[in-house]
C-alpha cells in the first residue's frame, strides 16, 4: 500500500512502534492493565493531583455546579472522583479495561458508603482519546494527567485535533507531564521516530508546553505543587509539572 491519505500516514507511523511501544493505543492496553494491578505503584493512589485543588483555590477552574469535565487517561479514577466531588459532571476515559472497571467499582463502593451521591459519580468509558471521538462534549474542563507524555511525535497532531473537538469555547485545559531533565526522554522527535520507542515517556519543558499549545491562552505553568500544601492529601512527585490553558471564545 502507498500512502495517499492522512489516516494511512498516521497508521504507517504507528507501525514503527511495535508491541505497544507507543503507550496510548489499544496495543498498549495490556501494559496499563498490568501497571494498575501492581501493588504499591503510585498510579494505584486514590489521591487527586495537587494541582487541582491549587487551581481551584486560585479560582482558575470553571465554576458553577454541573460544569462538565473530561478526564483523559483517568486510570483508576482518582482525579475524576475529586472533580465529581467539586460538582463537575465528569466523563473519565482510559484505554485500560482494568482501569475502567476498577474505577467503576471504586465509585460503586463510595456510593454504597455514602461518600458519593447517587447519580453524581463519574461516567467511566474505555476510549482511545487520539483515535476515537468522545461523546458528550464539548467539555468545560479537560484534564490530562500523564497521557500526553506517552504520545509518539506524530500522534501529538491527533491529540491536538481531539482536544480541539473536546474543549468548549472559553473552556479550560489542564495538563500534567514529565519534566525534562527529571523524568522521560529528551531525544529529538526525529530520533524518537527512528528508534521506534519513547524510552518510557517524553520529558517536556514548560516552555515547550506553552509553544505546543499556543493556540490556547496560557493561564498557569509550574512544577506540580507539593502534596502537603493543601487541606486535603494530594498526589505529587518532584518530576511532574503542570500547565493550565484557556480556549478563547469563538465570539471574541
């Protein structure tokens, strides 16, 4: 087959990453299933990212009960659960069947214990964000904690297209990624494509995030706040950084 379409080009570049080396596709689902079942792994935490309550305290997140939120790469639901507790109507998506089922089970246990009101919990779905549409959008808030830094270079294009479709005008987008020099590869995109693997993920600088998402207005960019700086326990590691953007209104 000769490449004549955008979709064929993306599939050809995907094929450079064998055996789930690009960890956002269905081929990597088994990898994430195993990771989420690993006892003591940080991603089995039930704590929300420290950035979320920090942004809320600074009035940077969308306000109003019932605002919609999309949690990209929701894992076991720790950030989705926090967002729902703040009044968001939450959709949590992940490629890992185990993660989605476990997130639902945690929500059901919370409901049975009375900590989640009936009907207010997140809606968890198995969706590949960069290759499949997400029903229910556009969303007032889209949050990605750890998906973007596992994308192969060419799939950042797909991600931007998916984000554009998912984020409402005046909507807010938050992202948490590996910090260059602390975690993740700093290889060039050319090398990442030629070698056919991402060395466990890509580390970015805050300036790179601002440049890549320049079609949005930068609101905040910082290291992940320490986990002990809030009234509630939160998730934080020194190799993580966060950024917050706002989508300009189409009417402005």
